[in-house]
């Protein structure tokens, strides 16, 4: 069985929120919309978002780091939000494993919100229905789009390529290979929901400083009445592949 999912690389996510704004734009004008904005320019803005980026400061000075953590529906293989729905509005597609909400059946009881351990569902205050990430199902299944564009809008918008999309059940897919090679992990696996979305962990990179980087040189542009001249010196590290 196919299971479409996202793999998010926490090592390269810069927290730019391009995925958030792209998701909002696409889905508010697509089959999942519109996504409500409440008092967007006021002191207490609120609204419906399928994707959010949470930012954390971890560690203690001077050994600190900033972690940007994108989070949306994880499209669990055993989604607890589906069996609790009294109307059958929450369901999992058999053909690709995407978890969706049928707005015509949703009565806004919020049972699915209580059942989801990840806080991934968003209640639309205007429409009074439960909403969530759809993996841009209207894009990924649109055969009129070129193959490279049949991806969620957040994946296409990410400037750092921190978001991958594909079938996690296909061992040859880009997402499966990334999980295997980079130690991808599920969020809170102890809940037994078997999330399809995975995260690639952050990696420590050794910082290398060359001695010449620490040597201060005068800026020739600040010499009055003279054109800048390049100093005659031996080839430096930038002249060679290091």
C-alpha cells in the first residue's frame, strides 16, 4: 500500500516560514479553503493554519542552538482521529494513505482534536468544521500538472530543500532513502499511531578556521587618492580546493 508522507530535515530548516505562507495561500484558494484569519493585524491575531513552525532555544550559554520545528498532520498509519469521529468525517484514503476530513459530514464536535496526540488539527471558527493538512491532495493527484509540480506547496516553496515528499513504503523513494541514510525518526512513536511523516535529526558540523582568516588586513579602499591594489602574496586557501 502506498503511504505518501513528508520528511523534514531539521538540520537545514532555517525557520523562514515559506512553507507556512505557501500552504496558507494554496489551501485558502483551493478545495480545502478558505482558511480563516481572525483579527490578523490586531494585538491578538489568530487563524487557521495547516502548517506551523515552532522555534526553540536549546542548551545553555555558550553551547546553545536554535531549532526550527515545522509541524502539521503526520498522516498516521493508525490515526486515532479516525475511529473517534461520530459521523465518519475523518477518514484515511486507501490508495495513498492521506488522512482527510469530509467537511460536509463534520459537525465540529472536536473529538478528533482530543484524540490527536500531536495537536495537528485546527478548528475553523467561521465554518465551524475541523481542518488539517491534506498534503495538498488536489495538487499531488492532478494529472494536468507536470510531474515535478505534483508535490505539496510547502515542499515546492522551501528555499533550503528541507522538505521531501514521497512514498515511505517504497524503499527506492527519495524519502525512504533519506530516512535510512540519515536516521529519520517518527514523532512520539510511543503513542503507537505510526506517523508517516518523519524528521531527519540535526547534525553537528565541525567549524574550521584557517589562520589567515584571523589576520586583519587594511582595506585599500580607505586609502585616500589611491586606487585599490591587490597585495602580492603567495596563493591562499581560496586558490585551491580544500
